[in-house]
C-alpha cells in the first residue's frame, strides 16, 4: 500500500517554464488537495477536490491549475513559473463524506524557480 | 481563514507532559477536531482526532472542552523526537459548499534536554 505518492521530489525551473507536479493515491480517497509551504511558514491550501470532475480553489490558487479526471490522480500544473512559487508542495488525501476523514500526506515536492 | 487559534510556540522539558491548546470558537456540531504534526523536513502526519469525548491513542491524548470551543493535545512524556509544529484543524466549507482543511501556522514545540 503506497499511500500518497508525489513526483518529482525535487525540481528546478526557470521563470516562465511550465511543469506538472504529480500526486497519486491508492486508497480510493475521494478528497485530494494541494498545499504549499514556504520556509518557516505553515501550510496554505492551493486547490482541492472532493471527487473526480470536481475541483475548487483554496487560499492561494493563483498561478496554479488542477484537474481531477480519476479518483487516484490529482496533478498540479504551473503554467508559467515565477520565483514566488518556490516552495515545498504537499499533496494530501482522505475519505469523503461526513466522517472524521483523516488526511494522509505525501512526502512533498521541493520546487525552486530561478 | 483558519478556524482555529494556537500559540505560536511552546517549550517543554524532556520527559515532562506537554499541553498544547487550541481555540475553535466557531466549531459546528458535526466538526471533528484534528491534530497533525510536522517534524523537521517532513510532511505533516496525523496525531489524533475527536468529536466530543476525550480520546487517547499511542501518540497522545485529546481533551475536548464540554462546549467544544477549545481542545488540548496532551503529550504525556515529551521526548526530543516530539519537537515539531503541531496543527489543530477543523473542516471548513468552501464557497461552492464543498469542504476543505485550512491549517494555519500551528504551534512550534521545542523540547529541552
């Protein structure tokens, strides 16, 4: 049981380049989400999804796109990277519904934009 | 915005109990209280959660106030490995009626040897 898998673990981009951070989970979780964490700061929610075909914006959605075509995958796209997007990105998932819904986190993807 | 309020930092001596407070005055009747922690250079990990009653597991205890507007995470004997940022979170409702989890800045726990 792999849990939440994020790829790549490390990435360096130049300003203006695009890339996709991948997130996959094998727990049949309905809820998936992306957070970013800047140095010394807490986690800020970027986008989230409560099921395939349903996405919504979090606290800091600008500059990022998401889609949810399958239950398992929730990729995060940076269309034109900026130095302000240098951060560590975490993907998290949980069961949906009205229950406790404990979040499971991936190991993170460290992105540097030059 | 985060629906919880926590102190920015706390210190504890090793082998002593630690009580980490959290205020959540706007909690709804169906909201679970979750605690996560983030060790240095790692992703957050689940610690404990509860709804109304106090909860215990192998990592910690969760004491929930009778009116549910506050809770306390209790580490019974702090070790150096417990030094981390501890987050108390509730489920929030997005603009389209979907739910989400806002983390806030958490409490940075320093454990002194």
